[in-house]
């Protein structure tokens, strides 16, 4: 099967998950009624359920998956390390620290924010950026050793988790429950405001990714060979890392700590579509959206009426896969 056909199949699978996600819930809505409601036709009750309750949740899941998958693909290209991902390198955990600082610092005892929630992505980006820069600085000191990259990322992620636990213990009790839901990674409280935040973050990144497709292909070479082709290696790597942190922070700032999507989706895209940057990025985006929306659909169908965090499913799948990759890379560098 050609690459365009494979991409079309992935897009079709995501469309099916989208319709299923909007239709599944406490009251099932068949696909034809979902489509009618989306176009403003059909029953008024269907329109209320679709537009007010389910559509923001499904769209947020897809957008968060797209952003996390693209962030992971950029990290893997920039570091030339198949184990790199936002959740492994402490980016997600750093964003968690930033969000918790925001929640605890600007909330009152009535559980209301004293500043606009639009500041939350900025705090998430700041936390993610601090930890990403810390990992980058430590790896640069060791000349980019791929295994040390993972070790430093795991160590700093543990430091971020310790800070999170400390804030949960000493912080306001009335904020702890909301913080725990966010940390687990969930989209069940999605609103149109959240969809707008992630959309506004992802949209300007897409043309930048298109412009970076050729340089990212050149990054597959070793640094000297890439430099010989005319690539400004360090500038390209820095741009890819910054864009990766930006996308990851935008996703987790509203969807929470959904882990391992940035690890699984780029690998699956590479297996299905090859190593060309353009095809891999597009495939990773489609797969990332499918993974998160599919995980959310699974927890809704399997645990209804309980609201199980979507991140629990992605971690259940991603953690064993990460261990598998870690053992393979460890043997390669032994």
C-alpha cells in the first residue's frame, strides 16, 4: 500500500473514532444522527448533547494527541534518539509543576481563579521550558550521549514529581482534587475554551513544521554529514526542541499529564510510513489524535458512569513499550 493510501486509512480511522466518540455516552447517538447534529439538523436534544457536552471533549482529545505526537516526533528527530518524548524527558512533569504553581497561587478558598485561565498555558510552558533546558544543558555537557539523555530526563522528571507531591501536601486542600485529575491526564471536563487554547497553539506551529521538513530529514545524518549538506545543525536542533516544548506544554496545560503519546505515535508512524519527515509528522499527528481519542472512548465505554483518566490508558500501553525500547537501545549502546 502506498504512503498516500496509508495516510488516507489513518485519516479514515481518526474520523471513525471522532464519530464514535461523539456518539458514545450515557445516551448513545447513532452516527447518522451525530452527522445531522453536527450540521445543525436533526433533533434539538441531539444538538445540545453533541455541541455542548461531547464535541469539546472529543476535539480536545484529538488536538492534545496531535500536539503531543508532533512534540515527540520533533524531539526524536532533534536528538536522534528513539527514546525521546515529552513524558520521558521531564517536559510533561515540568509543565505539571508550572500548572500547579498557577492553580495554587491564583485560586481562592471558593476554588475560583483570581486571574484568567488563559495564563495556565503560559505557566505550563514555563515549567516545561525550565526542565527541558535543564536536560539539554546536562546532555550538552556530555556531548549528547543518547542514554544519558534518558537518564537525565528520568531524574529530572522524578524531581518534578517530588515537587508536585510536596505542593499537593502543603497546598490548599480544595485544589488537590482538581490537581490530581489534571496530573492523571483527562479530557472529561473539556470546554470550548480549552479547545480554543490548544487550537490557537497548534495552528501557527503547522506551517513551521512544513518549513522544517527538509532540515529534519537532514538531521537523520550525523552532525558532520548534515553540516556538509548546508544544514545549520545546532540552530535546527534548537528550533525543533523549542517547538517541541511549545506543543507539549500547550497540550498538557489543558488536557493534563497524558503520557507516552509522544513516544508511541512517532514510532508507529515511522513503521507505517517510513523515515521521511513530512510523512512521519503527518502520520504521527493522525496517530496521536487517534490514540488519545481512542483511549478516552475506551474509558468511557468500559467504566461508565465512572470517569477514568485518559492518561491511565496511554500509560498502560506506553510504559511497557518504553521498557521494550529501552532494552533494545541499551543493547545497541552496550
